C-alpha cells in the first residue's frame, strides 16, 4: 500500500468556472487499486455503447435517434441533427483508434477522490461505490477532452444554426414564445446544462451527456452530512422514455455491473458477461427523488456545482407513474379494493401487503408524501 496521498483536500470548496484545482494521476494509487480502476475502465471503454458515444462527440453531432433520447423538437423542423441519421464516414474508426492509444494514467482526479478510493478494502461495497465515482469522472473527462480537441465541421454548423435561432427568438418567433433556444452545445443532458458554473463550462455539459449515454444517467452519490461521503449511488437519466426523477440502481443491476467490470475476482472476464449498461429505471428502482430535494436537503450530488437549484421547489403540473411508481401502487390498491367490494373479486392479501409496503418506500419528493414545509 502506498503512503497516504499528500495534503488534506476535503475542505476545498467547489471550483468556480475556469478555476484550476490540484489534481493527480491515478498512478498515485497502490497497485491493487490502480489495477481495479484500469481493468474496469478498459472493460467499459470496449463496449459498443462507449465507442458509439465518443464517436458522436468526434463527429460533432449525435445521430438523430441518439439526440431524440433526451430531447425532441417537433416545432424545430430545421434542427440540423434531424438530418444526421448516422455517423459520418471514418468517425467510428477514429473513436477506436483513440481508445487503442488511450492511457488511463493521463486522467486526473482530485486528490481527495483518489484517496477515498484507496482507503476502501478491495471488493467491499464502499470500494465499488468509490470506483463508480472514478469511472463516472473518467468517462466525463474523456468526453471533455474529445470535445475540446475535436475539429468537426458539424460544431461550426451547429453554432451558426443556433445563432440564427437566437435571432429568431429576439424577433419574436412564435416557436420560441414558450421555450428557450437550445443550449450552446448539441450534446446535452437536459438537467445538467448550467455551464456558467461548471469548471470547464460547455465542455462539462458534453461530459454529463456522455455519462448519461454510457451509464444510463449522470452518476450522483449520497454524500452524507459531511458532503464528502459516498454512501449510495443514484442515476439521473432524464430520458424522454424514462423518469425525470433520480433513482437508485437495484441490487441486481449493481451486481451485474460489478461482474461486467471484472471486479468479482482476478479471474472475472467481462467478455463473457453481458453488458448491463445503460441502467434503465423500472418500477423496482425506488425511492425516487426530484433533484431539488435530493441536493438541497439530502446531500445527493456528485459535486455541488452540478446543477443550479431554484429558491423554492417548482411543483410539476403532471405526475406520472414512471416518475413515481408508488402512484401505480396506490391506483392498483384503490381498484382492487373496489373490485373486492363491488365485483366480489377475492382479496389478494399478499399483493395488498406488498403494495402497502412499497408505499412506505418514498421520499419528500413523492406526491404521496404530503405537504411538508420542511422541504419547500
């Protein structure tokens, strides 16, 4: 085990945009922890999912289908991505060449993040959580590098198109009466676009997008009262087909991810394990959180600058089961009780007990929590 990394960095405040904080290469880890990180990252980067994600950044545009996973602009028929139905010639080969030449020791992490990983016993749950954190930062950092060092013609095309949209909005175009002009970058997770407060600005927006594409959502963590812990992992997907709420992976999803990353034993082979990514939410991923409550009151974030929060929680107009599965449980209970009372359907005691138990697994974000002025 190597000596403790130098310095106490836990008290460092979140960096302002453009501010450079001290970082270290993962080569400062001991051999076992470094091997675990490089092995897991290699397995991750070799997936078709990661390959395709980074190829899109190199290309300068996401494909039409990829873009529509996060956003849909039916009122913007001239959006340039709508014509980009596939990757440009040679881009996939460029992505593969980048991966082949990539050196994980070129990555840089905050010293406190590396130290927190090194302090965990290999194979333990805290070890896996801290490794997930490093993997998320790694995927984010690679995306930032590719975006900042790319020379795609599509970037200039998008910049020109967006400037035209700004002019249309200023001129009072009806399409922008109730909406904002799309973000300054075409690769964006709709809930992580506060580039003014990100250390690397727009590049970090691209990084969050890449994370969400690879993992199924931006990775967030329960930081505890200290704001530095790593007690649990969450995903913020915001896919149009999924929830806008934050959700935890199930035990089964995490076990499959650990197995795929080759972390179970020295003999683990990711090639023989189906890739479980992206992790998608189902009714089993509970409890759910709005970003506001999770960050402001329950210390769930990756870095404090991840997202700008409103002064008060803006309650949504529409509540649906894909955001809060407990709504479907409540509806089922009401219907079942009605069927028992009026249609003489036998009472399913086991199902009723299970549904009522699930209704207890909710957060202050849930519409079934009730009015609570502590979390406004």
